[in-house]
C-alpha cells in the first residue's frame, strides 16, 4: 500500500514538473519569437529593405516594437542612426515611441533635434498627415533641391510627403508636374518612383508663348539630356 502511495505521489510530482516545463518552454519560445522579429527588423533597417519591414510588421502584429534587439538597441533609434526616414514612418505607425530612451539616455526624438532634416523627422514622429498644399510644396521643394549626386538623400523625403498627404497629380506655379520637374533635373530614381504612382500622368503638356515663340514642354522634352530617363518615361507610358 505504501509503495502504491509512493508511486502515486511520484506521478503527481512528475506531471507537475512536466507542466511547469511546458509553461517555461512556451514563455521562452514566445520571447525568442519576439526577439527574432525585432532582430529581423533591425537587419531590414540596416539593409534599407522597406518591403521586408512591411512584411515583418504585418506578420508580427503582437511584437513589442519598443523592446531592444539582442544588441540592446531600440529599432526606431537604429532607423534614425541609419537615416531610414521611410522605414521610421512605418515603425511609428506600428507603435514605435520616439520618446523612449536607450541605455545612453538618447531617444529617437532627441537624436534628430540638431539635424538639417529635423522637421521631417519630427513630422513623422507626430504621426499626423500634413495639409495637402503643404505636402505638395515640400515635394516640389525636395525635387528642386535634389540633384544626381544627392538624390539618395532627398528621395526618402519625397516618398514620405506622399505618405503624409501630397497629391500625386499636383502642379507647381508653372503648371509643371512632379514628373516634369524630376525629369528635367535628371533625377532618374525619383522618376522611377513617381512612375509607380497610379495618378502620375507621364504626358502632361505645358504650352508657353505664342506664334514663333510658342514652346511645348513635356517630361520627355525636359529629359532630352538624359536618355536613360527618357527610356523610363516611355516605359511609364510617355509618348513623343
């Protein structure tokens, strides 16, 4: 009888230990899964892979986006340091908090205060859309300030302003479209991006002057110095 009782007690203890092991294992798997997602986001930020960031955020809806990665870094701060403005926008939309400080006492918000593009970052951190007219002007301003050398710096700003409310079909004071301005400035990556927007019309025509002084402007004409851009425009639907 004592032996049977001893066996019963041992079975209970074994079952309880197994139960606890399963609970601990489940918690560890959950932690590892979250850690893996945060680290994967970190890798995508470093590689500037926006599609990967979007996919990870979509597939890991319950991720604590404000938790540090395995290196102890906050991923929004990583985006700021890596100058990933567009990615930072999506991190903010997913719940990233720009005021949370790292171990050094820095936050994403504090790190951008003295930067030339601080206003763009702070606008994103607010998570608010801009008035359409303001966003449109910022797109034209970014295209005007960009050139073939620094286009990589300005293209993310242009993309952000569309996310914040810019109208893809807007015109400037001279009735030129974004595509016309970018084509004339030799901004091939910007032209490629604008051509991905369904609202972009590659055949906008602006006529100036009369009689012999009459001149017609289109994106193709403005890109005469840039054959590669003209090829992109033709693929986009521009006609001679």
